[in-house]
C-alpha cells in the first residue's frame, strides 16, 4: 500500500515498487545493450530479447499497483517505448523486404534503435530523480 505525501497530496509508492521499476529499466537496457555488442540491431535485441519481454510483462502485471503514483507514468513510458518500437520495427522490416524500401528501412531501424536507447536513458534518469515522465494528452 502506498502512502500519501502530506505536503503535495500525492501518492508515494513503496520502495519495493520503485526498485521494481529500476529493475524493469535494467532489463530493457540489458536487451538494448545486447544489440550494441552483437550483430543484432539495438531494436531487434530490444524487442526479441527475453529481458525486454519479461520487463513488459512485469509492466502489465504490476501496473495496477503503481496507479496514482509517479511510477504509473514510467510504466506507461516503458510500455509505449516497447510497442512503438514494435511498430517501427515492423515498418522498417517491411521496407527492407523490398529492394527500393531497403534504402529507407535500414536507417529507420537504426533511428528506432537510437530512440529506444534515448527512452531508456531519459526514463531511468527521471526515475532516479523520483519524478514522473511526461504523459501524452
């Protein structure tokens, strides 16, 4: 159960949930870094690596427990990062399958990989500061 911060009337998450959110960022980062250190693209390793898949499952399983806290924005951030990366990967892979689209597909996958790294780094730094992530309107 989370506590209420009397100064600004916000719900304060338990330390266990904060730690779990760090672990989820670490799982995503491990998958993405695997893409840097192997022949796989960052985005391919991020989407197909077991650590990221486990992380997204944890996001969905624990999401109700973080509702109303700043961690809810991090969970949404992580989930959106994963699914948008899937979308851009499918588009990039589809373009690579065509001879003409390969010119666009490869750079799209590289940009998507860099975007994934940015989202992991920005989210994790914001979590360390115990601040929420911006949420789409």
